[in-house]
C-alpha cells in the first residue's frame, strides 16, 4: 500500500530547507508523490472485468492483492476499522468513529480546529493499516491522520492510531489532515487508481478528478487494453498482442556456460528496464513532470530523488519514505538484470517464496543457505537472508518496509557514521562494536563496502575536502548510476575549476540520472558559460534532463540568440512552464513558478504565485521566505518582516528563517538585535557556512571580537579551506596583532596567486 501522506520530513524538512543556494531563495524540487492528470494513449481503457475471462488465475490473485485494496468505496466489505462509536484522543481533540445505517462517519477537528462530522467516502489500503478519505464540496478528497492499525491484536493491532504520535499536529500544522500535504488528488491518486485524470482548475481551486477504475487494476500496469481486446477477439495470432509495451522482462538465470558459480547470472545478458520502471512509477520517491503515460521511460516522466540528506543514510540505506526504486538501483541485483517479478508475483503482489528459497533461485543454496555462511542456527531468524541483507525501516507508525539495496551488514559504518545495520536490528541489546567483533571472529571481511558512505557524509556536512573524493566516486564505472549522480549533486556547494571540468564530462553521460544531476549542480557556473555548456541538452531526449536545464537557464535572454537556438530555448521554457502548471495545486510548485517569474523579469507574477502557495498551504515556509525575499528586493522590508517573524514562530528551528530575519535587521541598522537570529542559524548544524560566517562578522562589528574569531575558527575547523572564512580570519588576526596565528593560517592556506 502506498502512503497517502508525505513523510513528515517532506513537509517539515521543506519548511526547514537548508539555505544551500545563493542568498536564501528556496527552490522546491517536489519530492512527494504527485498526482498527474493521466493522459490516454491511442488506446482506451476497457476495465479489469474484461480481463477475467482469459486470465482468471491472474484475476483471482489480483482480487486478494494490495493493488486491489489500494482504494475502495467505504462499505462493510471494505472498512476494517472499528466504527462502533469508538473514541480516540490526540493533542486535546477527541475524535469519534461511528456508523449510520450502512454509512461511516468521523467527528474530528476541521480546518478551523472545531469538531465537525464528516462522512468516510473511501478506504485506502488495508494492511498493516487502513486510511480513510473524506470528500469535500470542491472536489477534494482528504486523508485522515487517524488510521486503523489492521494488524492482528496479538501484534499490537486492531486499534486507532495517529500517524504523528510524537508531533502535536493541530489545525494550523502543515500536515493536518485538511491541508495540502494530505490531499488525495494531488499527492496520491495516480498510484491508487487506474486511468486517473486530476482535472484541477487553478482559477477556482477545485477538482473534477475521474478514474477508469477506483483501484490499481490491470491497465494501471499494462496500459490501456482496447487493442489487446480486439486482438484477443480476432482470428489473427502473432507476437503483437495489442499492447503498447511488454512487461515480460524477468529472463532466466543459471550458471554461465561451462562455469561453476556461487551466484547464477542472467543467461540472455539483457538488462531490461520496462518492467522495473513501470513499478518504479509508483514505488519510488519522485516528482511528476507531466501526465503519466504507462510504458513511457521513467526519466522522461519523473525526477527521482537521489541519495540526499534526510532521505537516505550516507551509505544509501533508506531513511525517509523513499519506497523501493532508489535503493534497488543501488543493488547488485539490478546491475545483474534482476527485475521485480523475479521475486514478486505481479498479480498477488506476494513474494514467490517466504523462505530462503526466494534467494537461492540464484544464490546457490549449498554455499549460502548453511550455517557456514550465515553463522546462525539453521532454523533461527538469523539464518534468514532477508533479515540480514534487507534492513527494515518503520513508516506510518506500524508499516515495516525493507531496503532493496541488498547490502552486507556494516557495523563498522555504524560506529563511524551512525548508519543502521541488521545485526543490531535483531540484537538490539548489543552495540555495533559487539557486532563488528562477531563478524571478525567468523573470519568475515569487514573492509568497507559502501565506499561512498564517508564521502557523501563529509559532503553533506559541508566539508570542502570531500570534493576530490566526490569527483572520483562520480567517475568510477563500478558504482551504480544513482550513486554517481548523488556524488555529482553533492558537489554543487564546492565551486572550483576541477569541479567544472567534471561537470562538463558528466553532462554527456549516457545515463539520464547522471546528466540531470550534473545540470542541477551548475547553479554557481556563470550564466553565459552555463548556457554554452548546456545548449546541446536543451533538446535532450529525457524530460527530467530538459527540465533541469530549463531551471538553470530561465534567466538567460533567449531573444538574444540566433534563429533556431532562440526557438529551441523558448520552446524549452514553455515546456518548463507547462510542467510546473501541471502541478499548480501544490504549494511547492507555486514557489517554483514564482522563481521562474523572478528569473524571467516578472515580479508581479512571482508575488501572485507565492501568495497562491500560501492560499494552498498557509503555513508553508518556503513561500513565506521567498515572498519576503521578493519584498526585500523591492525595498519593502516592512512587508517582509511580519512574514519572517511568523515563519520563525511556526518553525523556530528553521535556519533560513532565522538567517533572513537577521539580515533584515542588519539592513535596518539593528545590528545588536540581529545577533540572536544569526546565532540561531549558525547553531542549526546546517552545511551552509554563510550562517556562521555572517554571524562571526556581525559579532566583530558589535565589538565582540574574541567571540567572532572563535566562531570563525570553529567553522573553519569544520570546513577546512573555505576561502571566505580564511579571508575573514586573516583580516581579524592582522587587526588583533595575532601574528603567529596569521602566519600559521597563511602557511596552511596560501593566498591565491
């Protein structure tokens, strides 16, 4: 079952977005699941009932699946929750679940914080929890934050739970059930229904959303089947069965010819992507760039979230709600040509075996399914391949999900970076050193496997010294493309000629993830040079790359280009604008629209977009910050200040908000008053060195010279070689007469020639 809500990190991490870009303008790259106005192919949808006649076994399996239960009308057959006048209390609100005849209702807090009765329209999923949708007059469907834990009672289930048990979510919170981040139409619909058309009207902020089938039915994966139905009813046999594409990708695995092997290989040598990318359309953390078309390539429709702070651990293990595709792309299984249906039945959704025989299809049992390999009792939990090689993260309170990168446990990384390992997930009473000692005592190599982990960790914490290793990682052929792309993306905060040369190489990569990451990393490249590097990608074959190029070039004067170059760039901007307007019901995309209008010289339209974002989500911090910055740029700090103070009130931990208010007070000649806000930003732990740099300079200017030097020294120790920090410290040492410190600084970091 797909989660209907964005993980709280989506909304709140966006709200607390680190100020990594120049200044503190925030660009939102939508990370949540989005809902497209699904476009039809040349064929029409015929409905799953048409499939049953010929495919009865598959149809029966599907009727028992998570896909079938993805969304259904709220009837006695489908509702699992206890609606027998049951109460549930949370954050001062007591909600009540009850029935009237055959209808289901909840009395809970509305968008104003007042109790109101709502009818349940649809169920959403069924195990390990079931959510409920409420219909509104404007065509919206909203998902309740209170859900039914449908697990067995012995497992702790059969109860009402709140999705944010440790967060005091009230009606003003960004993730309250009535808000944009819990909206079915924009966040979830495409992955829970078939042939969906969102039909959002921006002018009236209303929906007329329709679907071909309410749940995830046959044509959600296979595509519209009218031509297939004609083929099946006709008298012409042949390989072309009428579908636009085939999902038969699993292939056969076995020992290579004449070779004894511990792990089977794919005998046809192919690495097909159609099936995996079809599943990835929903089982991934991605943003949608246009209406979903079944069978179309993933990177031509979506932007995949890479390994980034908050989403993944630095070794690539899943952290936030990133689903499956991003971890699977890291795996040796993916590189070997394994596809989803090698392990999962496509119709029942169940794994094809529940024991180690699932893995010994390819991993020879006489080598791997024995105590000499796993060092546990053969009948114990420790002998399970999945328990050791697929770490678990729990989402939505009770939903345990497995990492699909199929990794070897690395307790050494746990000790160094705090990443999880499966040894200690089972042996929670022991520490990582105990686990490492155990592996070494068994003679298992503990040489670092996830070599990218310390490199990404250093980069994410802003250490400029990580750049050479990032560039090396991005160029290693044996690294998965998603790791290479993530390394490239992490270079964007370390401008240098060395980095520029690497970006020039990576924008010509055969892999779209790598190309797009290289393009995204070019914010710091001067605009004219940026265009010169990217002009050949203006017409790239993949939409995800083109949209990244468009974002980088929106401020480039297309009308100054000759002939076809101008035409192509203007067409790209139109495509980019259409892509953003496609998701105009999302506050994130309204912020992106605002930035587009800023870059194209239309501040009035930008203000309108930022205000629209705040209409959609009144507490959405990026919209507040960008609107405040727009006011700043127009000399309207009086209008900006209330926005920034409200942002800090909503999210005191938001470093960009604290920093922006501090800068505003400096502009108002209130230097002393700015210090607490600058200090809060500097103390946030953000990788943005400018928070500490500006705070240090402000301390110096207010006469707190020792504290200023101490702040800058501590930041330089964390970020060795940062030129602005070095320059400021050199100046201050000279003014203080600290000749020894100045000499040591210049010897370690010689001034540029």
